[in-house]
């Protein structure tokens, strides 16, 4: 069973993303007309089991309030999915600080990391070129381990690609 850590600052969209991925894995489809589940802040770490392409996964969601403990929780998972709230520009600095810490940590420089821009359906949201100007993805140790994806959990954009990337990490 493959383990993946989902992390990001408070209210960046981790819980909704995981709920929508759960719907997608169970129903094999997702439309913008499907109901949106209410979420609440995650306390600590919550695990959810998923199946995709006949593979079993455990997705561990690290609550934003305990993001400072990310190193402890990132040791056993095979991959990290970092959720970056693209719609809330007031959180950009915080998100960049945590993303930079994850990407520059030499203990994890071979671990695959997918950077997910959530809430990309919101007008005037931040894009990867802006984050790249700040972080400088080419300066990250082993940049070939990075993947980038723009998503919207509300309308379902990019969610199946999250599963495909994760499945590829366990081949």
C-alpha cells in the first residue's frame, strides 16, 4: 500500500481536495454539478484509504495548524503533494515559505513532490510563473522530481491528474 502526504498551510484546500478525490475514486467521475462537501480544519494527521488503477493508497492529510511538524510526517510517505492556495494572495508569502522549506530540505531531495495550485477557478489567482520567480524551481535540489498542477476541487479540474501522478510514483 502506497502512502502519500498531503500538506499545505491552513485553509489552502487540502480537505476538500481529498473529499473530491474520494468521490472520484468511488464513482469514477466528477462533474461541476456534484455537491460540495462541507469541510472543517484538520487536526493533526488524518488518513484516508484510496484505490486507483487497482492500487491501494493511504493519503495522509497534515493539518495546516501542525505544518511545522511536516518533516516527521514526511519520512515514511513515498511522495508529497503540497497544496498551494492560488486564490488567497494574502497567504502567498506563508505558502512560499513552507514550500521552500520542503523543496530545499536535503533529507527529502529525492522524494517526488507535486505542487498543486488549488482554487484555480477563482479569477486573478496566482500562477506557477509567479511562484517560480519567488522560489526559483531551477535552484531546487533535483528539480526533475517536481510536478506542477493547477486544480479546482469545486469544478473538478485536474483531480484525475493527481491520481495519475501518484500512481506513476508507485510503478
